C-alpha cells in the first residue's frame, strides 16, 4: 500500500500517472492469471464453497470474450498513456509497473513458506477434484458407469 500512496502523492505533485502502472499490474494479473485459477481454487476449497464460487474469478462478459476484452483494455491503457505530456512521464508509469510487479513478487515470497503452502494447495486441489469426481459418479445410474 505504501508504494501506491507514494505513487499517488508523486502524481498529485507533478501531474503524472504512476497509478496507471499499479492499475495495469493489478488488473492484468487478475485477467491473465485469475481466470486460470478459478477451477483449481474451487477444487481446493471444496466442499466448503457453493456452486459458482469463488466469484472473484468470474469476469462475466469481459471474461467470456477474453481476447477482445484484453485488446480493449490494452487500447485504453495505451490511450491513457498517450495523454501524458512527456516521454519522462510515460517512463515513470513503466517504472511504476515494474515496481508494482516487484511488490507482488515480495508478497508471494515474504514468509518463506511458499513451497509448503503450494504443496498444501496442490493437495487440497487434488482432494477437491477427487471428491467432485466421486460425487459425479455416485449421481450417475450404475448402467452408465
């Protein structure tokens, strides 16, 4: 959060658009990775979650037309960048994107438990997948198995 507040203060002071870098990092991370995480996350959290959850990985129409939506988003970010008056201002946004990604890396590696956490996550996902498949088989008539 400190980096976002610093970027906002610097933007206010010089009319820059560094916050665009944080938005770019945040939303593209969700769009590129988030949709791929929906199914494994649902399996890992089963049976505690209801059908259709987790919803934070559901991008509605935007996600259903992913390629077109991402192209529109890229265009919007590029147009926003073109409004900046100088190359230095544009480069400040690029540097802020790199800083935002570096902060994301720190978040995912800060406790040193990434490997044990990942192993637990994979075990939860495999267990959830197996439970779902077993429930599916139990619902089918014996003649279809």
